[in-house]
C-alpha cells in the first residue's frame, strides 16, 4: 500500500506534494474587514490575516473568500509575506452583489509560523470602502 492510498482520508496528493485538508484563517470567527485608502487605486494599510506563529507548519494559500464588499467598483488586493508581495487578487462589485464569493489565489509555500498581511486598493474614491476576507490554505507535512 502506498503512502498516498494509505493516507487518502487525511491527505490529498497533487503533482509532487502532499498537503492537509483545506483550512480557513481566521478560523472560528468571521472574516477580517480591510479598508482601502482614500482616493482611487491607493493601497490602504496592511492588515494581518495570518498572524506570525499562528500556523505551525509550512503552508500555502489557494483561495480568498471575499464578503461584504461595501461599494460598487473594481478592487485589487495584495497578499504580503513579510516584505514580499506573494499574490494579487482582483475582483469587482456591481449591483446586485453576491454576499460572498471565492477567488483563486496561489502563493508559494510559506515557512512555518510565518505571517501574511493584505492590502486593498480600488476604483471607489471613498476611504471607507471595505471588504471582508478569509484565506483558505493547506498545510504541508
């Protein structure tokens, strides 16, 4: 019996790597609300979504769950691991808006205990424009 077939209940193999079932961050709470800066296409402050030390194994982000986009417009979200931009996610809101949707977002594998921040920019000029987000990720053995 191979490692993969013997562990299929708790692991999923894809290409040449094995990772855990999908997890969400933040876990056991609602999404984190992030705000863009005033002015169109100005990135706002960095918001920690994965706090350093929170994930104890190497991990990568595969999806971002986006909720409660406050204003119609086009948006760009950057994920940061330390001083390195790790991924970019773009999305839009127009009426009617679906309350929640997932966007693909593939980062490289991050070190164990490493944190990730996110910043938001968009076409609305209102500094109060905001969205709720969660990261969906996998851990590696």
